[in-house]
C-alpha cells in the first residue's frame, strides 16, 4: 500500500488524524462562507467528527465528505481533491495541502465541480451506506441518470444544486442530530396527499455512534418556471397592480398545509402553563432586544402588553401543531398553473433543531406572512399601506375558506405573534441592515399602541389608527433594493430551494 493510500486508510479510521494538515486552511476559509454562523468570531476549536471518501482511493478528482465540530456547531463540508485546479474551478480553491494524505494536492469546495456534483447525484440514485453516510430514496420516484448539475448562486444557510432543471438538492451546512424538518415535514405531507409542498425524492444522512442520524441533504423536484412570492409581490407593487387575489389563494394554500400537518402529526392543546411559558419567552426576547436596540425602548411597555394579554388568555382554545416555522413570501412559489406551493421547511436556522421541531400555534406562520406584506409595501415608493392592508385581509379570508376560522378572530394571539416577529426583525435589522430598521419600527409603533390597521379592518382597537412617525418611511439614500425582507437574508429567489 502506498504512503498516501495508507494515510487515507488512517483517515477513515480516525478522522482527526488526517484532518490536521487541512486545519489551517479550513480555519481561514470557513469564516468567509456565507453559510457559516460564526462570522466575526475567532475559531477556537475545530475537530473532525467524521470523514469519508466518496470515490475510490486514487480517483481524480477525489471527493472528501467531512463533518466538522467548529466551536460546538457541526458543519458539513464536501471537499474536492485534485493535483491542480483548472481555471474554471480556481474561485473554489481552499488551499494546497503540504502534508498528510493529500500532500501536494489542491483542496477546494466540491459542489461547484460538475464531475463531483454529478457523482453526488449518482450516490442518491443508488441507496446504500458508505462509511458513516446512508443514502436513501423514494422507490416510487425515478431519478434519471446523467442530469447536468449546476450550483445555485447566492446561497445563505445552505447550498443547493440543480440537476437538469428537474431536481434540486439542498445540502445542509449546519447540521445536528435528528430529522431535519425540511425532510420530515414534506415527507409527512406527501404521505397525507398534500400536493402544496414538493415531496422529497432522495436524501442522505450521517449515522454516528451515540447519536440520532443527522440529515445532510434532500433532493426534491425543481419547480421550473415558478414565481417567487416576494418577487411577484414587488413586481405587482411596482406596476400599481392589485395582489389580493394572489394573497387570498396563498391563504388557502397555507391553511391546507396546516390542516394536513395537523392530521399527519401530533397536536396538543395549550393550557395556562404552556401559554404562560410562551408569553414569557416573547417577553424575554423583547427585553433582550430593547437592551440592544435603543429605538425600541420607548415602545417596550406597549409591546409587553401584547404578551401580558396572551398570558392572561390562559391558552383558551389554542392548539399547537407542527408548522413551517419561517414562513414569509420568499418561502412561497406560484407555479405555472397558478397554484401556490410552500417551500423551505427547515425553520429558522438560528434556533436549535429540537426547538424547530416543537409544535406551535399555526398563527406563527400567519404572522410571518402578514409581516411580509408589510415589508413589501414599505419597499415601494411611495409607501403603500392600503396595499398591505388589503393583502393581509385577503390572506386571512383565504385562510378561513379552508379552516373555517379567520386568524383575526383571535386578535390576542395574532397580535402577540406579530409583535414577537417585529421585535425579532428589529434586532436583525439593527445588527445587519440598519437602513431597513425603519420597516419593523413602523410596525412596532403600531403594535405598541394596539391600533387596528395592521390586523385587517375587522379588529377593533383601543386607540386611533397609527400613522407612520418620523423615520418610518423611506429616507434619503434608501433605494429600497429588492431584498428579501426577512431576518435570514435570502438571495434573489428562484424556483424552489
């Protein structure tokens, strides 16, 4: 056995033994990746959890799969190995190994290499295990061979590959033990016969000693030609066109997904204790945000009133179930036949996997969409409050057509969740996009006063309609780019990620 082959054998048996030579280049490369959560912090600990070569030893290019523990977070890496990189792959270079099993070779991000991306699809087409990795698929969903891959640019918390305009593979970057909701919930919906969400076709996981399996990637149909809900709303606004019919239909689609999830997975009734904990969590997030965002402090007492009212409601009649967890217009697609689909069921990546899998009132998703309409309206010059009001009302009416219950019929719960969402937005915008802080702040002023404009036009409020105060509207130099409004910045959206 050659020295390099012997080193690779040791790598498979003991990942830490072979990753050492790659550690300096990975420490320098990881913080620059858009999906890396530790930006702004020095990496203090980096340890290989598992390593597997996905091609036979000596293959050129080679493909190394890594799970790395980086300061307590686990990340998935797919690294290409070549003697030298062709010019087209030069931007993917991570570094050159000086010693170890890959001494003298170029190490690079593998997903941009068409040969390696095609190999990954072949693994998904052929279920089985390879080291710690297990590949699985739906036997009823054929995946043709030879589909040409291309990476999806502008990714954030994950990376995606499109295969022949037929399928899209989401590769999760930050992973943890347990089934990822982006695999679990679409599979449950498919089994329940709900066609509003693309059904997983294939997936792969890591099985590590003493741990639940880690979901690493999901292959789903690519909804070619679909309109992203956020971009579609902006186009309609820019053209001065009505969007209420689309909002109504999206409300119906959302309620169908919620109903199917409630039928397919366990639900629970919120009692006084659970409701109090829910309100306490919202109150704690408000206090933490007020310490960080000075503009929020004058409104803290009024905002806290929404959470106090929720606690006082004692959870009467409220059920918790599995939900999307990060729903906004950028997580919706209007397909070529005019129907709506919901995508990206991963939930908010900043939350733990266990938290994202916890049942919650469905109104959390509804509040996310309602806030999204407000963001869209405030991205337009001049500000279009009536457009947002009409869309919010239409969405709630469409939701009620399926469930028989209008979300506005529980104003205490709806106000609490929309307030919590606006507080979350204020913290995000203050940290990352201060030019957009005026958007959640306008909602915060309204929500703190308890007025009714933001809840459609059917809920009575205790005071006069709030008008945007100074700084609430667009200011000089705020060009309102067509960014996603949501506190997990998205690239310009595309059919299904």
